[in-house]
C-alpha cells in the first residue's frame, strides 16, 4: 500500500477488487454504509473464511492456484464464482 506523509496528513492509496465487491454488495448489503459487514456475511454464507474473502477483496491473496496450474482457481475462489454463477474472469 502506498502512502505519503505530509505534516499532519497521511495520504493512502488502497486497491480493491471492485467487481467482487460489486457482486457482494448487490447480494448482501442491507444498510447504506455497511460495506464490511456485508463482506463478512457473504463469506460466511458462501462457506469460506472471512479473512480469505478480505484477502481477495484487497488483492492480498491471488485467486489463482499458481503452485499447480496458473489458470486454475483456488478452491475458495471457485466457491465464490460458483455462488454468484459467474466465470472467474468476470469476478477476478
């Protein structure tokens, strides 16, 4: 994550998987400002760890199984794609 300190202000740049967040919010968001609660609800509903969902959203975890085949999804990423009935390229 990039950040810059200037006096009393700190500027941070954060990258997110906007497409995955859009799918989650469309399906699980109940309150206007409840972005993170819907993500944990989505993870529990889909049956994956909340930390893994967070990792996919913040791009800290790759959805691709690099150790086996670079074009193969990790099992948890496949569960997410299956849950939303979309292909991996649409959501990741």
